[in-house]
C-alpha cells in the first residue's frame, strides 16, 4: 500500500511541477483575449482549463480540479466570444493565481497555504474576490 501511495504522490508531484508552465501559457491567452481579442481564444482558454481540470483530477490534485471546474463555470457565465473586459480578465487571472498556489502548496506539503487557497476559491466562486494578488514571472 505504501508503494501505491508513493507512486501516486510522484504522479501528483510531476503534474504540479508541469502545471506552472501550463498556467503561464493560459495567462498569455487571457491577456491576449483582454487586449486584442482573437478569434477562438476564448474557446482555447476553455479547452485548456478543461484539460488542466481532468489532468489534475487524475493526478490527485483535487483542489486544482475543483478550481478549474469553477473557472469553467465562470467562463460559461461570461458568455462572450473573444474579448474579455478588465473585470473578466482579472477574475480569470485570479483563478490562475489560486491554481498556482495550490500546486505550490501541494509540492511543499503546505496544508496552511492549501487551506487559504480553498478559502480564496470559495470567495471567488461567490463573487467576493476578483483582486489579483500575485503575478507570474
């Protein structure tokens, strides 16, 4: 049983390390959609979020999967084609910040940061937080 847990942890760790790059790519798409709006970018954003959600669930990062589910719901509510206003982009970037925080907390085995990310996700889900608190390099 320990071998299985170790194997699952290894899978989760590898995925969490890969997630940063995927979030960086998604961030570029969001910023592109906010500044110029390009045909199909919103669909591409949705597909990438959906892909991250599935991979996260498979890899054992349940909170990332949950955050992506809420992100998908948010994108569906936006009901826009290919341009995000600044509020929409800010909320999307906030979802990304939460996903990054969860991945980092998972790798560091940091339950306090994970708990904070869960609270932030709940606040964002209920429309009480759209302020971006960090940026990627």
